[in-house]
C-alpha cells in the first residue's frame, strides 16, 4: 500500500475498489462517460489538479482513451499525470464475457501493473508501506498480493533486458568495441571506455501530458515527433506498424497517439535508449 498526495481518476466503481487495495489516497470515478455532463465533478477535478495534482488512470480501450482525451482537454492548468496500463488480453472475473476489445481494464490487471503504471507516470508516493519499503518498492511488488506478481515482474524484467541489449548493441556497434559479449563488457568496464554513461532520470514533477523534461544522452534531450518521422515511426509506409511494434516491446497501449507516445517515451527512456530500441526494430525487419 502506498500513499499518494495526488487524486487518482478512474472510470468506474470496480476500478476504484481495485485501486483502494493498492493506494491510500483520494480516488474519483468518472462514471464512464457521465463525466461529460457532470460539471460539478469536473470543477472539482480542476481544483484538485491546481492544488495537489491528479493522475488519469483509465482503461486502455477506445472508451478509456476517449475519457482521457476529454479530461485532458478540460485540464489546462495544474499538474496532470498520465498513467497507462498495458494492453493485456483477458476477462474480469465478475464479467461473463470479455470486453469488445478483449482487454483487461484497471479493475482486472494485477496490482504490480498499476504500481508500475504510476511509477512510469512520474508519480512519487508520499509514503510507502513498510513491507514495500523493506523489499525495495516499487520494483519488487512487495506488500501486494501474489496473484500476477511473477508474471508482471517477468514482463518488466524482459522489457528491461530488451532495452539493455539494444543499448549494448548500439553502443558497441558505434564505438567499435570488438566482439566481446555484453557481460564481458560490463565486467571489464569497456562500456565506460566507449563513452557510455548511465543517466538517472528524475521523476516528473510537472504534468505528463505537457511534456516533462527528462535527461537523455544530451542534457534535456526529449523524444519528439520529428524523431519519429526521421526514424520511420510516422509519415511513411509501414510507420504505424513499426510504431505498434515499438509500443508492444515497451508494454504500452496500442491506442497511444504519436504525441502521447513521445511524452511517455521521454519520461521512461533516455534518448540513447530510444535510439537503441529503434535500431532493434531495424534488425527485426
């Protein structure tokens, strides 16, 4: 259990019930599309954004993105954090059949997935349950029910290994490090000889949808739509499929727009890591 100072916005009451078992904080529901006509609740959300900040955590289906888009359009000021759950196929236990897109909503994903979504959004907990702290929250999923922890933990590990492998290949290819393996390079410090640096990227303390500045290979280097165009992720034949492959490798929802994707990647990756992943797409082709 973590305590958040920000208010978290979800779609329905079952999402709120699920989230209440993960965080200690204010949780608001949009009642689905009901928020479109609820001016009083929208006014409250605006006030919260201007004071403590809000986190938008909607489902990754079409309806969820429509609600997210509406909220973003109404929240022109304040701190707004964008938390996305990955596309996970399945069905919630209480439902007789899966949704039209066959994806799990917030209520159906394991707790570690929600914690990771909050972390990637740049949300910093005001307090952490001691069970989580002792085991190194948020990466361990400590203090969270066992259901899904191993699966989600392995997904995170696989993703990080993929990023690391891509960076290793790119750096050593560019700097002519020879035929040593990644493990050998780490043991002998050849990475430093090649000029590779590890950059600690601070959590965003501003609104995610407004493009927080995150350190990259150069100071403040953000990932932009121009980068997407130059790397074949937009504006060309097969660019959409290429972009979807990139999002799949990072466990990001497929409905992310190019603008939102640029913001998210700038927050979770350095520029060097992004370029390494793009190079990996070329090798797969």
